[in-house]
C-alpha cells in the first residue's frame, strides 16, 4: 500500500532588483517569509530560501522551475513578489532588473507544472491589472475588470488597483501594502477573531484597506488592495488567526481545517 503524501504549503518569496527609487524589497521579503513560514501562522515549508534582488527574468524562471520540479498536486503554492510592475504592449509585466516578465508567463508555468492550488501576492504598481472579471474589493465598490483569464485554482491579491502606484513607507523600511499584510497576520487582524480561527484572503484585504482609510499613518498613500478568487471552490485561508474563534459560520464542504503543525494545512481545496 502506498503511503499517502502529506500536502504542503510551499512559499516562494521574491524581490526584484530595482534602482535606488525602491529600498524596501529585501525587508519586504524577509517579513513576508517570516509570516508565511511560521508554523503557528502561515504554516509554509521553509525549505526554499527567499530570493532577494533577483536580477533578471531568466534568473527568476530558473529558480521557479526548481520550485515547481516534480510538483505534488496536493501542495499549495504561495508566491509573493515585491518590485516594479508595469503594462507593456497590453501585457502586465513584472520587472527584474532591466528585463520584463509578462505575468501570464508565470501563470502558464504554474499551469504546465500542474499547480492546482495557489495564492499569488503582488506588491507592485498597477498590479490590479492582472485580476480578471469578478475582482472583489472589501467595500463592494464598482468592480475592476480586465481580460486576463486565470487558470482554475489560482487566487491573487494585488497591492493596488490597475491605475494606482504602490508605495513604500517614507523611511523605505517596508512597502505600505507589505507592512499591513504582515501586521494583519502577526496581530490576528488587530485582535479580531474569526469564525473558524483562520484569516481568509477576504479578511486580510478588508483589514488592509480599512487601515489605509482610517490610520493617519497611511492616509497619504492612495492605493487599495483587491483580490480575485473566482475560480476557486470555497474560501481561501492564508494564515491561522491568533485572535481565535468567534461565532461559527457555515464552512465550504471543501475546506477541512487542520490543526496539527505536521500537516501544514492546505487551507482550501479546488476541483481537480
């Protein structure tokens, strides 16, 4: 009898080489990696070191291919990017040094490798551009729609709308979105419990946008985080909630919470 493979959450955390105009990339990567690989929070495997200051798209793709080699279908891929993003000839691209990688190349690589469960987190200017029809934001304002279809099972969080820049703190210590992303996870949404002791993507994006709109520290930064989970069954859970459990809400049948650190919960399922 073949032993059943325990699913893992695999974090691939990347900052791109940029000019002197951006300073926070390495700090962003360190903080996100710490959150995601903490077994009491993100529960990701820590076998893959952060990739800091990636110089070229070829270097990035070489590292990505190693991460995706012999991919297990039950695993969940968590990708984070900090750096420049821009639209070139109608294609949204991530910039590595002086080279550009169309975002659709990344999703195509995941699809070709058989990745069926993934969260892609982009802290880059205009990153809302990659979100497809059905994009959600935390305040139910008018939806932002673009025409880049995503593979089934891929969820995305962007740091800004497609017409917005993403900012760093004035001292360059962290990016604004990344500081709030990590703060939301580390503080358990500032002490706010959830119905099942997990923080979903929606919970975290709502927290980030509330802070951007109400905390004086962030009022000068005009950006809004949005997300898409259209092609995923059930809610997507990004971390355990340190603030615990509130009143119970109905859960998707496809979601089975796992509390054992050895199991490194998947946090959501999709139709394979």
